[in-house]
C-alpha cells in the first residue's frame, strides 16, 4: 500500500470533495480518482458514498480514517526523527577507549561534542584495545579509540581506522633514580630495571616495545590501575612507561623522562569505526571532534617525534 493513497483518502474525508482534495494536494482530479480506486481495491471495500455534491465516508471508510490518521502521524514522526538525526538534534554515540586517553583526550572530546550537540546521547566504555576492537566490529560500540605499535594495529580485526596522533613514550622513574635527571633515555638503558606493568605478559602491555629492542623486561609487579602503577614507581619498586597523553596526570614525586623515539617504536592512536558501513551523522561528527582535540593536545603538550613526519 502506498502512503499517497492514505494521504489522498484523508484529504477527501476532510474536505468532502475529490475536487477540493485535488486542489489541496496539487493533484489532478484523475490522479485523485486513481488513488481512491487503488485504495478501495486494496481494502476490498467502498470507502466513499458518491453524492451529487461531494462525497461522504461509508462505514468502512469511517473505520479506515482513524487508522489512516494514525499511520500518517507515525510516518510524520519518523520523518521528524530522521531529520533530527541528520541535524544532530537526536541520536547516540557509543564510545569506547583505553585507560590513558581517559586522562585528557576522550573526556575533553566528549565535553566539546556534548556542548555543541546536547541532544545526542554519548555513552562511554573503558577497556583494552584488544577488547574494544571486536566490540566495534559487532556493533556494540560506534567508535573506539585504540592504540598500538604497528604490528599490534595490523593484527586487529578489520576496522575503518582514522589516525588521531602518534604518541611517544616517557619512562616514570623513582625520584632518586640514576636516570631521573636525564633529558632522554634509550629503552635499552632500562633493560636491567624492575618493571611495573598492567599484565604479566609483556606482549600485552606498553613495554612490548622492549621486546623489539632485544631484551625481555623483568616484570616485578603487576598493577592494572594507572594510579597504582605510579604508586609502585614512587615507592622505588620499579619503572613503567607513560604515554604522552597521560603525562599530565603524573604525580609530583616521580620523575618523567622521554624515551628516545628515534630508536623505539612510537605508539599510534586511532579512532575505529565499523568497516564497510557509513557511520551515522553523530558518529562522523564525534570522530571529527576527536581528531581536532587530538591535534590541540599534541600542540599543547608539545609532543614531538624525532625522525617521524606523521
């Protein structure tokens, strides 16, 4: 059934005339008659009494009018809702991100986005990259902020990736550490240190970069929470890597020294959306805000990557 049939039917019922309905809708009289004939055939009922002057609803027509009004009202609501989604006056963005971008990048991006589009609902999930990527692929998240060295990114499920920034690392050292006053250190200079990591397996942590430098870091303590890692470092129990975007959250009683990125892989930060699917308007707008906010932070934090032009 075509909605135009219902629109014509309603217009005739309201005006009591095929001619008046044709004028209101901008149709020809013959087009009005064809629509009514098609609708009566579909309903298998005569819907109008044809009178000398105008028309009047039959009993079946009277029952149909209420349904037609309801259907057309719901269609109008649907058109409005879809228009609101296009205008970012409605919609949702389900965001996922890993822990350290929760220090600055993601909350700042959400704040900017919700200020500009207060009628769009934004939710957030904190998890590891390897857990977030499949959630995007399964349509459980609209966008996820992921991280990884190039081999780790290549191993993720197929996703549509947009580069946000490259993120060099610094090492967090106890305040009195022998390297605490250095301007920069090579990762290999830390080969004999005790390490604080979020997982007992180096491959699943930031310090997987050490494996590419030819040494297996000795993980002395596992601390999954970001603040706990800093506590272990401050107590002199070991060292840990700190991403540049999380550097603003470092407690004052530990030393932060940049790791020489010329000889160490640089971690990439990406916004991931589902592959082969056009993101919803709100999702596209949120990714744009993420990119802009990442660019601001790179400038504000003076993040520089020697030898890297990206």
